[in-house]
C-alpha cells in the first residue's frame, strides 16, 4: 500500500492511497469463493457450480463490494500509519478504478488540531463569597407564600395585585383586530401580562363596570401591524378577587414535604435548600469564568465537520424544546454556529487539560455529588442507589466531576480574587451581553 499526504490547510489533509492489484484480486476471489458455496444456479447442485460460471455471474458485484471494503479498510490503515487523527468521514475520489490495475484514490478529510493548553496564569477569576442570612430566609418565606397566593372575592374597587375576570374587545381605527378580544380572562393587575397602560387603567374599577381604555402597543411589539398603534379596548369587569397569602402553619409546610418541626423545622429546610442553591450558583459562575478564560488564552482552529455535527445536535435540541412542526434541518445553521463553535472548542480544550494534567474522575467527589443531588429528595438513599445502578447516569456525573477537577486545576494557577456579596447578588443569574 502506497500512501502520500498533502496538507491543504491547517487542518485539512489530502491523502493519496494506492492498493496493489494483487490485494484487490485476493479480496475479489475470496468473495467469489464464499458465493460459490451458497449460490443456487439452475442445473447445478449447491456448492458444485463451476468457478467460471460463478465468475461470469457474480464477479462484477464481488469486485464492487471488495473495492468498497478495501477503500474503507486501507483508509484506516493509512491514517494509523501516518499518525493522523481524522475529525470526520473522508470525501473519497477514485483516481484509478480499472480492472486489472492498482487501485488509487484520494481521501480528503480534516484532522483534530494539535495544541498544548497554556495561559492559566493569565485567567482572572472573581470568586463570590456569601452566606444565607436570617433576612434572606425571611425573604424566601415571603416568596414561597406569594407563589401560593389564593384569591378570594372582594366587594370593593380593584387594586394592584387583585385578580380580575374580564371580557374585552379591542379595536384600531374603529375596526376589531385579530387576537384583540377575549372572554372570561383572568388577569392579575400589576403582573405586566398585558401591554403598557392596560392593567393600570383598570385600577379602581368595580365588578360589573365597563371601561373604555386606550393603551398604545410598544414600538417593538412582535406583531408589526400593531406596533406603535393606539388601540381602544372596551373592558367589562366580571369579578374582583383579592390576594390572600397563606399562613405559615403546618398545612403550608406540608406543601413542601415538611411534616415535622413546625416553623423552625421549615426554616431549617428552606435554609438548607438556599445554601445548596448558593453553592451551585457560586460554583457555576466560577466555572463559566474559567471556561471563558481558557477560550481566550487558547484560540484554536477547529474542524468544520465537528462544528457542523454540533450545529445539528443544537437544531434537534431546539426542536425538542420548543416543539412545533419544524424539522431540525429547517432551522438556519447560522442560528447555532457561534454556540456550536464555542462548545467544540471548549470540548477540545477541556479534553487537552485532562490529558496534559492526567486527570481522572475522583470517586469520592462523584459520590459526594450524587449525595448532594439526592439530598433534595425525600428518600435520598434510594436516589443514590439508583445512580449507582445506571451506568449512563454515572458516566454523566463522572463527566461533571472531571470538569470540576479541570476548574480546580486552572484555579490553582489563575489570578483569583474573592469578593464578599449578598446572597441575592450571589444567586442572581449573569445577564447575557447585549447585542450591539
């Protein structure tokens, strides 16, 4: 087998492979002999068909099959011989494909980039430090109460926070417009569910009252036919219900699975959940900074094939998440290319850190992570046992732990600054950068 390799770009390789006619004929004859043992030809007993007849009937098919298999096997032999690491399937172009002659073909493919991860010292990390204060627990209790608000009929004028049952008809320039009318709609005043000015105009209304209001659609409203236009809504208030916050009692605690310990027991459970959320939030923000730093310090070119594969995965995820009748391939690739490239680069960089630093998932950390996740359930022991019985789930946890070990490895050399903040600031999601 003759092999030559040409670099056509930083990652693309053009490999020419020559296979001797003797090897081709050996493979063809092997297939013909296999066919002869099972071929059914009129006038001959199975296994007694002359090879000349077998060759006449089946040689073309056997040759095509042999050539296809030889291209596949010799390609992998060649990349091993040349110490190449293909990043996708090759595009194969035959150069010589004639019977009785050597086979020669050209395989064009991309290879994984070869690089060394560096620059840990240049990565700046701001690590947040926070505690869960009693006031934070008090605030969380109020949030939980509001999330479980009940509404009771009120014989008074509507106030912010009340739930109104309304009918409404919307018109623009005297004409009813599509989607602008409804009956029996439940609306909490101050929720911001309707366009600006709609809910505010209903404060002070009474049950049975009809009001004509004139809010204006925002200039950036999703329906361009309505954007920036002032509408006239005739609104009938059918009923008014005032919010009633539940009391902090055993019935309320039971909604969250806390059946013992009263208020103190409930506060302890809430605090435990808040502390778990705080740890995860801080860890996540540090990890994101580390990954951003690794990307900035290690710009690498990545194979187009890997990005294309990741784009396709993101398309499938988008369709699964949002549903609808779309097929993944109908979504424009450009929507996902930036995210796909980031994922691919990070995957390669993280894998190289693991390789360079000889990292392996720490079994103690794997168990600790499983126990942490299981602690959110009422029977954590069963959850832990379930994880250890599921290889796929265990491998996912090991991958997460390995990423954490990568983060720890970077932090040992990075420029880390600790910053004391409140619980609220620590758990607040990082805002995505605004597009220019």
